[in-house]
C-alpha cells in the first residue's frame, strides 16, 4: 500500500516474562487508578463497541476507548501527568501516595508550604496541558515548551491553565533537551514522558499513570482482546498500556501492534533492522500527527515493546485523516467518536489492513478477532479537525 507499511518485530518473544512487567502488575496499577479516581473530576471514559464497523471489517468485535472525555481536557495525557506530579509531591513530603487522596495530598502540600515549586515539560500540546492543569491545582509554577510548528490553539489552551508556555524553533526531541537543561540549571522538576539513562523514575510513573486507562478497559471487558493497536511517539503510552494487558493476560497475551507516522517511525525502523536495535529519527518530522512526531524512543518503553510487540505499522498522514473521517461519520447503528490527528491513526490503519488479505493473514486478523483501539485525543485543534473531516484534506491517493 502507498499509505501504509508493515514490519514484523524480529525480536518478538511470544512467551511473556512476568519479571519484565513487575511495574505493571495488577496490584500496582490498582493503586495508581485508585489515586486517579480520588480526584473530584474523575470520570471513566467510554469504551465504545462499533458493531457495524466490526462487521464491515470482518472482525468479531471492535472496541474503541474514547479519551476525549478525560478530565474535560480532551485527551488521555493527563492520566500520566496527574500521577507523576502527585508522586513527586508525595516524595517531597516523605509520604506514600498509597495512603493519600488527591484532596489529602493538596492539603498537605499547602500545610507544608510546598507551593511555589516549578515543574517543566516539553510537549506538542496534550501532555503539557495535562501537566499545567495538575500543577495549577497544587499551586505550583509550570513551564511548558513546544516544538516548532505546534498548534497555536494548543498553545493557547496550555496558557489558559496558567503555564509559562512558548513554541521553540526546534523539533520535539531537541525541545526535550532544552527543558532538561533548564531543569538542571534552575532546580525545576521535569515531568517528561520519555526516558533516557539517569532519567527513568518519573517516566515510569507516567507510564503507570497511562496504564490506569488499560485497567479501566479491562474492568468492563467480557473477554480479553486478541489484538491491541497502539499509537507510538516515544512509546510511553504504548508501553504502559501494553505492559498492563500483557501482565493481566499473561497466559494468553494479546497481539500488540505499534502504529506511527511515517515521518517519525522509530519503532518501525527498529523492528526492520536485522538486529532489532533501537533506531532514531531526526529532522523536522513533518507530520500533522503532532503527538506522535517524536524521533527518539523512551528507552524503558523500547525495552518492553521491542520484546513483546508483534510488529509496527508506518502510516502517511492520509491514514489518520481516513481514521478521523471513519470515526466521525460512523455506519448506521454505531456511535460517533470525535478523534484528533494522533487519536485516529489506529482506526485508519486497521481499516486498510483489513482491506488487504495478505496483511490480515500476517497480523492474524480474522472473524474471531477482538480488536481494541484507543482514540487518545479529541479535536484538540478544532480548525485542523474541520479542515480534515469537513473539507477533506489529506485524502488517500489510492486504494489497494
């Protein structure tokens, strides 16, 4: 296909090692979700069954988790931010977060006069807005830096949360480096959802926060999914969701398939290597899937996904535009889902994969398959959403 390429993971291990997934076992993620649920605005997001689309694609079931309802912020990222910021503050207080609700933690922060700390992060929009939203509630300062080309609408939303937010003139990975230097020089706390040697604790907390979404899903499933398609930027979200499901269903693990923009497909390129070593992508990474325009994987997430993801799919922007239109214009009987540029790429990819007999066979997609997708964001850039869904920007050039 012109718009989509698939690569099997050459390092894939069918047998799951529980030791790799200790940080995502049931008891751990239950504690994470318990804290997240203690926030007054917590509400479980809907898991939508698309019966008619499943029939169209010749699948048993197709489930889509709609994260546009998450804490009123229109994206999933806050699930990582709320847990990681809380862990940092509890650590400062010498307290275990297991014994605290959000309200309790806020009261202790105010009592011990911890307010005034500064948190910093790099983001294309959703993660930064989530961090700004959380830190504002604790009375903290927040600095957000965004890569060049970032949406002005997303910048405005972050500033509305009280953050010092600016767009840089470099790509995402270099923006992360800018924030890291600022944090070191000024004693700020960096809340970043990517990891590198010497910076792993906070990214793990963020991944565990994302795994709370997976636990929500598992709590309402009739049967485990056979396939889970997960978007990957740096891989933190994909790693957290995959790790929880692989650990929960360790005796019958689902197939994990990574989906990326073809301008920032570091997992796809890594899986394509004969040795499976980690590849990076540099440059502008010109995709409108802003939340996935990351060229350097989270090292911890890569450790997990390079072992247990079955393969990766590299997609043109036209694929996610297709997904946005499919979800926003459902078949009669299915519910409508408003999904943004980074949220809908798995839907577009699944549609194209299921339209090709060779790809169906390679991924084991059949009439018994139960497929789980997560729409990670809504229309966080409403002007862009209308241009794509209403005006037909980024059409597929051909169909196979």
